[in-house]
């Protein structure tokens, strides 16, 4: 499993549209066999910051699987207006330092 993090900085006047876009785009993540889970978080201290966290089977399945699915084009159309707001979009491997309750 690999975790993709996308950090966004979204101005106040675009926040509602941003969240709405991801609410709609989420159906394509849910439908993808390559996506294990996802969440969109909003920063409490800095209201213009959001983090999208997606768990993929692998980075390759994200790039060569999800991005080649029929639904990807619609997913991309929905989130494309916010691509210039991305501060970071990277894949991360989990370490041994973890604890879930």
C-alpha cells in the first residue's frame, strides 16, 4: 500500500466549490479497485489549507491503473480547476512507526 498526499491552499471564496468538487469526484475513487480509502481534511488553524489523503494499492496502480480508467477523465474535470492550488502531491510509504486505536 502507498499513501498519496495532496496539500492544497484554497482561498475562502473557493472553498465551497473545492469541497463540492471533491464530494462529486469521490465517487470515482470509491469505484476504483486501485483506491483503498481516501479522506479530505480541513486545517483548523489555517483555514485555507486542505489535505487530501488517498491510499492506493501501489503508486503504479494509481498512475497506470486509476488514471487509465474510464471515470478518470470525469474525476480530473471536476478537480482540475484546483490544480494550481496544490502545494505538494507525492506518494509516501508507511514506516514502522504507527499506532491505531
